[in-house]
C-alpha cells in the first residue's frame, strides 16, 4: 500500500484572552484530508525561518484554511471599517510558507482566507468589503450574521472550461457554500481566475505552471456532496506524487 502524504495545515487563532492564546481549527479540514488519503499535520505558527524550512522538509502538501482578513497594507490599502485583521503571526507564517511551497513546487490548496492569501502573496489585491463592489446581479456571499446556526450563503459558480479546476471537478457549474466579506480584485503574478459567481467575483484561482496550486473561496472541506470531495482527492494525490 502506498504511503499517505503528509499535509501541513496552518491553524487559526482565538485571541479573546491575550494572556492565554489558543489555536483553533474546524475539524472538517483534517477530516477532509484524511478522507482523501492524506495524513493531516497541524502547523504551529513561527517566525523562525529554520523551523519553517524544517516543516517544509517534513510535509508533502500545504493547506491554508479560512480565517479573518489580511492586513490591507500588504496590498497598499487603508483598512475598511469592516476589515477584521487576522492574527499578525499567522499572517507572517502563512505568507512565508506559501513562498516556500512555491519555491519547492509543493502542492498548495487554499480555502477562503487561504485563497485570498495565495493571491496577495503573488502581489494581487482584494476587495475589502464585497457590499461596496458594484455588481449586477447581487449575489449573497455570506450568510445572515444573526443566524448563528448556519453562516453559509449558497450560490452557483461557473468553472472555466479549460482550467485545471474544471478537469478535477468535471463540471461547468457547482453549487457552493459561501462565508466571505472580501474577494479577489486584481490577480497576482502567474495567477489565473478559474471560477466566478454570477456577479463576476472571482471564486477560484490556480497556477497551472505548478504541480498543484489552487485556491477556492468556498468551504469545500465542509461539503461531502459531489463534486467537492474531488478537490481534496486531487490535492492529496498531487502531494503523494
């Protein structure tokens, strides 16, 4: 039996008590990696380049999950009143690991915040608050904040026909869950948009010059219905190679 690849997963931070910082991660992420045939490995955030390099020698793929918002100074903007900045150490760590993965041609999958971080790491920009973006029609990209039982909005995305994502999902359209206030604006270097919502917002990105480099705005880790598990299967299979 072939050995399972190790997938490094960045964590999120719970900073309600600054005297006792806490990592957190929805269990759906490691479960999705395990179901796809990988071994999930949770990564402690560090600024130490030597430890970052040590992680890269031990993992076969990198998963950047959802979270709050990147510091908009990274793409030369002032913060919007609705911007909720991610923990600064997580931001430093995730961007550093993305750069190292790119250098090594290591498979990378980004989910929601992870997709946005992939674009910004390549020099791209973001819309900081989707309701400010002129759109027709208007598509809901986040659930009702008052509804604590389901933060999802649901909508369709069109998958670009010649994209790697299309080859993986084998469909022209997919219904996705959506929980984001921000979205990709200008694409970064080497980045191609490979899915969009009806209001023309970018819903997925890829770089086909690399072994596997895909980011999606939806939370595929929480979707068990076809075609969504195929994304994690393709990611883990690329890491196994």
